[in-house]
C-alpha cells in the first residue's frame, strides 16, 4: 500500500488541535502527520508532541504559511501528500477520499463549492476567491472552482521537485500556477467546509486577494515550465 503523509500548518491552534487530532487519528487509513509550527506562542507544540507517530517541525520565528508547507513537503517521504489546516474547517474525514483520488490524479484539490451541502463560507471570502479563481482559469487554462482551498493532495513525485519561492499565503497561488504551467491538471473533489468554532483566522483575506491579483498577472507573464519530473 502506498504511504500517506499529512502536512498540517499550525499557528496558535491550541483551541482546535485536540479535536482535530482525535478526528485525524480515528481515520481508517495509515498516515503520518507532519505538523509544521511557526513559533506558536500558545500550547500548540505541547499538544502535538503528545500525538503518537507524528512529526513536528518547529520554526524559531514566523516564516509564513507557505514556508511551513514548503518545509513539510521537503520532509515528506510518502508517495502521497495531503495538506490540511489544523483548525478543522476542512473535515479530516475527507482525507481517505483525497487519497483514493490520488490513485488516478497527480493533484487533487478539495473544493468547497462542489459540496452538495452549502459550505459555511462568507460571501466576501467566496467573492474574492471566485474572482481570483476565474482569472486564474482564464490565464492558466484550468477549470478550478476553489483556488483558495486549504485541503490539497499531491503525488510526491509531482510536487517535491517543484520550486516554491513564496513564503506567505501567496504559496496557494504559486503552487497552482506552477502546476498549470507544467500542464498538470488539477482535479477537484467536493469537500464540506465548516467555519472554525475556535481560535482566530490568521489570513487577512482582502489584503491577500489584492496581492493574488497582482501576482496572477506576474506569474502569467514570467512563469516558465519547470524541467524535470513533469
Ligand atoms: N505554520 C503556519 N501556519 C499558519 C500560518 N498562518 C496560518 N497558519 C495555519 O494555516 C491554517 C490556515 O490558516 P487560517 O488562519 O485558518 O486561514 P483561513 O482558513 O483562510 O482563515 C491553520 O491551520 C493555521 O493555524 C503561519 O504563518 N504559519
Ligand atoms: Mg482556517
């Protein structure tokens, strides 16, 4: 059976982690959680250290969401890599479906807009996402419905050799743009999103959406296909 690593970016998630970890460890598949903490000032690391079989990568200072994912991906040895947030907004119970979808696709995104039950996503977050996703599809010839999703799966051979230069939330756009430039089709499956009940969001969505709009044009002009594994 192919191995599965789950990469979980963490920044001050002590309120969400206990329930998230219980749900993750109850899944009926074998997996290895790789938590990447960005100098949380709360008890997140102590909670993670008690999780059997997990790996904890700790940054001394806040290097950003993208830097955490980059380090998690670098540390992964598994055939399949799933990225999921620690706040429980994306249900860990969707991970087995993501893993199955990776049997026939190199990259799988969990889309909150394909789920039959309405996802709990606010209109302004949905609107910014829709705008950037539509422009992304036009510029990069993809058919995504949810570019901003925090739940993604990759076959390691597709992602591990790919350059990742952006350390903040721009990582979301950089990864998708680089995949598209290399003619990798991003496959989506539905995922039912539930806004967090505990802790606080760290992403300032309006600011990031403006940054994404600028970067979208920049990537469309400058990105070239990566030679190698694709
Ligand atoms: N390692 C790391 N994780 C982060 C950082 N910012 C956010 N996260 C984590 O990334 C996930 C998504 O962040 P969140 O603030 O919930 O973004 P939102 O879902 O878009 O509101 C959560 O698990 C956060 O704990 C960061 O700078 N470093
Ligand atoms: Mg969140």
